[in-house]
C-alpha cells in the first residue's frame, strides 16, 4: 500500500491548506489505497525522513516498491501515471495538464505563498509592509489571467484533472484574504472542485488529523 507522509503540528491558520491535502486528494481521485504516517516537527529532520524528502517537508509518498516521491506537484504528476483521472493519456491534453500543474506550483504559488509568509510568518515587519502591496498586485494579476484562461470551462482542461487539485489548493492559500472574491469565476471553480467526493474525503481525513492532535 502507498504510504503518505503528513503532519498535524501546524496552527489553526493552516488547517485545510497544509500541502498533504494535495496528495490526499490526488490519491482519493485516483482510487489508490494508502495509509497515512504523521511526521512530527522533529521527525522532519531525521535521516530516515530526509532519505524520503531531502528538504524535510510535507508531503511525501512512498510506493509499494519503496519508491519515494516528494513535492506535491511531482506527487500529483506521478500518481497521474496510475490514473487517467489525474493525467490524460492524450499527448496534447497530458502536456497541457502538466503545464497547468507547473503553473500552479510556480507562477501562482510563488506569489501566493510569499503573501502567506508575510501575513503569517513576518520576518521584518517594516520590510514586509513595504513589499506586501507589490506582492498583492502580482497575485491580482495572476488571478485575472487565470480567470481569463479558465473562461467558462468547469475545469482547467475542460474535464477534471490533477491540475485542478494543484490550482484549487494554491487558491485556497488565499483564504485569509479577500483577493479571490472579486473573481466569481474562480470562487465558483473552487466550490466546484470542493464539491467532489474525493476532495471531501481527503479534507475530512486531513482535518481529522488535527482534531485528533487537539483532542
Ligand atoms: N513545494 C513544496 C512545499 C512543501 C512545504 O513547504 N510543506 C510544508 C507544509 S505545507 C512543510 O512541510 N512545513 C514544515 C516545515 O517547513 O517545517 C510542496 O509543494 O510539496
């Protein structure tokens, strides 16, 4: 069975967006059986975990044959080789889905996570306050472009793919702001993705890990 490495030591601000949700959701969409192993803060820097994830981050997965994969985008792409739900077989559709997964993880997530870093983990309050408006403008520019690209389609590739897992999860990292609200196309897209039974199972289990820790 696949092992998913997740964690439950983050504060309430991060519940729902810690990146194991991406791997959980992909595993659920693909219908692949998995067991979850929780890694504590100290566990991230042990040699055993660094052998699985060189940077000591969450998520990682280890497959039945011992193959370890880290980085949420890589996990979604890799699981896509086992499920056409995540990654279409058609050459062009597959290439575009891959491009969207990379765009979510780089072009969007770079700006979105920088905003999260400023808002939740301030390093230098004055410097952060100075750059925040610029980061917000970059995020807004990306959201406007994404809205245009999505158009009236339900999902990025028309039908659901792993690209929607990555994109919705990145957009969700803006939930502490009102930046997505002016884009009804995007809020409807996020709701549509969240209504999927696989997402609901993944989110239920993701949040249950925090409830267990708090109990
Ligand atoms: N680009 C990586 C980011 C991984 C990452 O930063 N994960 C966070 C959880 S959302 C983490 O492990 N934080 C624990 C820490 O940095 O100590 C991915 O998408 O997998």
